[in-house]
């Protein structure tokens, strides 16, 4: 079987509350010589070290929204880079206001961190709505979705050469996800609940109800909460665990 052009390793497959002992949202996309994190929850530095991945090998971070279980690891990633004497740039890409929001998060966690002169450049890239933005060799196209107001939530498509990774982020069902997932080689989708309707979150049932219309070649559920974990045998998709690896 031909290997894909990229590998996605889900380092943190859980929700905000650690159900099942799972780590918070974080996945590593390896493509050529580049390494890109998809979200960087508070436990992400722990996840990187648990799976023997050097944090200094990460080139960029792609964010889906500004909640701590998706961005709370960035201050620690930056601080670790400072102590490791990193010199090459670290790129953080995200929704509207990414530079201001991540700078504020860094200050909330470690006062003065955002003002500390580093050996490396911390670069911010802001997504454009429904238009590709370059992050290293990747082309990232973001789409607004339905999550907590003020968190600036997006789903996105990541073009890796001729392959496409789609990511739902946190969202209730919206037909925008059909745009995001259509034709994707892998759709990494939130499945926080199994069928219970939880505001601003996606259920496995909603995904299953729209399965035919999604049009993705492969659907992998992540961000699993308590109800989903209790009904894993019933989930009609692959369910990521911490450390799961997928070829794209």
C-alpha cells in the first residue's frame, strides 16, 4: 500500500474535562520535513513528551478557536522553547485576533512571557474566511462554525500537496461542515457526545445522520466526552485515542 504524503498523529483525543484519562485537543501533522500541531490544549507539552516528540521540532500550530483546551498549551510551548534556546521561528495560525488573543493567554499564564525577548521569532498568521492562507508548505482554508460566542470558532481544510485534511474544531452541527469535509482524505471531527444535544458541540449522531453528504474518504472522531466513551462500540466511525496515527 502506498504511504500517504502526510501522517496525522492524534496526541490528545479528549475534551476539556479529561474523561477517560484522555489528554486535551492536540494532533501532530507531519508532512515532508515539517511538523504542525492542530490545536494545542493545556496538556499538549505533556502529550509531546509522552510520545517522544521533541517540542522544538514543531514548526507551526493551527488553532480552531480560543478556548483553553485548544490553546492553553501555547504558553508552555513558548516557555519550553525559551529554555531550550530555540532559534528558528514558531508560527501560530488562528482565527481573527490571533496575535492579541494568544499574547493575552501567554500573559495570563506567565506574566511577562509575551514581552520577554526570545532567541526565536514567534510569528502569528491570521486566517482569511474561505480563502487559503499559507502556513509553511500548507494551505489552510478556514470556515466559521457554531461554537461559544467570542471564541472565534472555525473549521478548516488543510491542503498537503494534493491531499486534504479537514478539521471540524468544536461546533454544533452546521451545513458548513459539508463544505469543509467534501472530498477530504481525512475528516477529523468532534464527537463530544453520542446523541445528547449539547449546545455548541457536535454529536456522533449528527455526524452519522449526515454521513453520506459529508463526502470525506475517512472520518475519525476525536474530542470524545463521557457519553461517547461509554458507547464506543456503537460509534459508526473510527474513534481516535491518544497516540492514534493515520496516513493521509
